[in-house]
C-alpha cells in the first residue's frame, strides 16, 4: 500500500510521575511526552516519543531532543517531505534521513504512527508487519531510580511481589553505594531475580570503572549497563569484566550497533525505538544482534502506552535473544494490573491496561499498535500542540 498523508498533528502531554524517579543526568522530573496523530488513506495512526535533552553519548556524538525541537523538525521538514508524494512504509526511514540528519526521536514519532496506521489499514498487529511473533511474552525489568537504599529495597521487593524477575538499578554516581545496594538487594530478593546496575556512563575513567564493575560483580550483580561513556573506554572495561556489559548510551542506531560488534565494545545491546529513529531502524538493530549472537533488550525512556507498545511489538518480533526489558506496564488510573511493577505514572492515555502476567507483558492481536487512545485524557493532559495538513 502507498500512504498518502492528509494531516500530521503533534500533541505534548504532561502526566504526574508516581514517585520522583531519577537517573544520572536526568535534570527534571519525568512526565513529558510528544504524541503524533497521522491521518492517511482514511485511516489514523498514533505515535509517541520521550525526547530527553540531557541524555546521550560521549562528546554529544548522540544527543537529546525536546518537545519543541521535535515539533519544529516534524512540522517544518519531515511531515512536508512525506506529504510531497505517496510512499511505502519501507521507504519512511530513508526518506526522513534524506531530509534531516539525526533527530531520531522526531523521526521515530512519525515512523511509529505510520506503522500503527498501516497495521490498521491491513487489519493486522505491528508484530505481524515485522514478521510475526518470535516469543509469547516480553519479560519486564522494573527500574529502581537513584534513591536511598531503604527506599530502593522497598520498591524492589514490591516489584518482585508483583511477579517481576528482573530489576534495573540506577547508579553511577557513587560506586560504593551501588555495590552496597546490589549486595543488599541480592540478599533480599535471592538468586532468581536478575540484577542489572545501570551506571548511565557515570564511572568516570577506565581504572575507576574497572574497579566499580569488579565490586559490583562481587556484590552479586548479573549485568552492568554503560559503566562509562565512549566506545574505546567501554571496550577496555568490557574485555576485563567477569560479568556481561550492556551498551545503552553508546548504542543508538544500526551503525552504532555494528561498531560495537566490530570493536567488541559490549556483550549486549540496549535498543529503543525512540533513540533508533523508529520501528524500522530498531528492527535492523535486532537483526544485527542476532547476526552477532548478542542478546539485546527493548528499553525506552518510560513511555506511555503508545510509545511502549512500539517497543513491545519490536521485542515480540525480534529474532535475537531478548533480555528483560525496562518498559512500563501501562494502564489507566484505576486499572493497573500491578501495585508497583512497571508503574511509573499515576495514569495513562490508553483505554485498556496492557496484558500482564507473572512479570511479563503479553502480545495483543488487535490491529496496529493494539492501543486505543483515550481522547479525553489526551485533552486533559495536553500542554501544547501543532498541526500540518497536506
Ligand atoms: Mg540505560
């Protein structure tokens, strides 16, 4: 099918977080999301991204976006370029890359909405557009933000009580605190729960990073994520580590993934639809992980139901080994299937809760992303918006 765009609307919404979740470099509270609503061929598709301005790789090699930059790039350049002539879904990434270099979140916003729209047009779920289900569920890792030890342990225990079997612990500010917290969590949750420490690049310097990773391994961590920034430095720490190292800030695009594989800079890849520039590019990264026999996850920046559904469909269809994913369990206010696990906000813009069982999210066979958007909620939480018509 060739897509003929009629209109592209972007809407910025702000929702209150359940708690003050933080990680290293996150300088303002979570809760700002950019939505896209695209009309084409008599169908509608929704997209969503969280463009964090203070998150990226060493030396600004990959860098953040904001709702304002995303809106400007979409309406000034990307939407007009797509509206010029009808196009196939498979052309989207290339066409967007021809118009603007970089700005993956702005591109992902449109790419997600177009996958949703084409899924609706064909009456099939996005995972079917990607080749179909490679697994029956996606294991969820619950994120513990930078918090005092007692608070982090309480949150972790509550998530495990909800069936969660993997925790991502934010750290990187104080290596001693990180090892101490991992040791305590290991004692509290036992050996069955996967513990992953995300340093967000915070262990500055090779020697300090190497020592920090050794201490975490001794404390019982299973995986360390992005101990420091920079590919050469990451390679050195990874090659000397007794536990697997996963690349996140260093792994945005398919070319980043290829470089990590070629330089053996990490043992696993952290893939997000947002930082990759859309579903198509994230899917390419899953293929690279498979070819290199590296596991990967499908994480994000704690999206609402639309953005998270995009991550979920890519994870469900990935041909590679999948690690537990740091993604929310999205649900409207009164219908959360969990008390703590995957709950980062007090509400969502989806009508139905995501299907959750025993620490995992389950696939939906509904067309497109499988998400019905609550328009009243969108209007309620809306803080800004803009529209382009063809
Ligand atoms: Mg990370």
